[in-house]
């Protein structure tokens, strides 16, 4: 009783392991069953070919019996016509044996032909079933792969729900933060680039006024203009920034 329980428990574990491998790749399992059926069908076809050889041999014997019976019939008739009854009787006895053998061989031939025809139909039917099984395996394989792909796509669609509670959402927030920082740097650089523009414009205006004064003084020296009609600022050899600004302001007024 205890041994039987141990054996039952052991077989249950073996069955569990077998089910794991069975369910791991059902398409491979179906392909294995298909390949095994193909091998069995090949063996059956080989046996059928051998059996057909037996049928052909019996058929040949029946043909030989038919020819032998016809020959004995002809010889028996010939001896009867010739009046040789004793010889005719011998051939008649041989003819009787030949016909008995002919009937037995014919019966065997019909039996073997019937068996061959039945086995041939079985193999043809099995072959058609194998074709259907092959198509079914291909269909199931395609459907299984498609359903697996659809499941992966569904999982992927869920993972691409871009909100801050997911890794993708957090990554997106970091990227947006970096974009904002880069745009801030660009804006600061643009704002800083405007610093000193007013000073540069004032300096350029001052240089323009000084150049005009220098040209006017040169014209006075050449006598092209008189000092009385020309307002000339007092010449200074060294003008500071304040004096220069005052001169520019006076000239512009």
C-alpha cells in the first residue's frame, strides 16, 4: 500500500514535469507529432509496397494456372478425339487438380487485392489528414505568434502612458527641464549682448562730432572758412572724458 502511494506520487510529479514541457511550446509538440505520423506513414507505405509485391506474385500464379488449365483442356480433348481414353483420363485428372489450384489461387488473389485496396485507402486517408494537420500547424503557429505580438503591443501601449508616475514620464520631465534650461541660457546670452550698446552709440556720436570739429578747423586753416563765421571749440591737447562729453554737448547745441 505504501509503495503504491509512493509510486503514485512519483508518477504525479513526472506527469507535472511532462505537462510543463508539453505546454512550453505546443507548436513544437504538434510538429513532433506530425513528424512522427509522417515516419509511420512512410513505414506503412513501405509495407504496402511489399504487400503489393505479394499480390503481384499471386496474380502471376493465377495467370500461370489459367494458362495451364487451358493447355490441359486442349490436350484432354485432343486425346479423346484420337480415341486414346487412357491418356485422356490422365490429362483429365491433371486438369481437375489444376482447376482446384486455380480456384484456390484466385481466391487468394481476390483476398489480397481487397486487403491491399483497403490498406491503400487507409494510407491515402492518413496522408490527407497529415496535409490537413500540416496546414493546421501553420495556422496555429501564425495565430499564436500574432496573438503573442498583440499581447506585447498591448503591454507596450500601457508602458507608453506618459505621465509623471511612470519611468517614461519622469524621463520626459527631465528632458523638458533640460530644454527649458538651454532656452534660458540662450535668453540670458541675448539679454547680455545688449549691455553696453548705449555706451557704444554715444562713443560713436562723440567720434563723429570730433571728426566734424577737426574738419572745420582744417577748413579755417586753409582759409575756406573764416573764424568769425565758424564756431570752433577751444582746442585742447588733452581732453578728459568729462571735457570731451561737454564739448560734444556744446557742439551739438
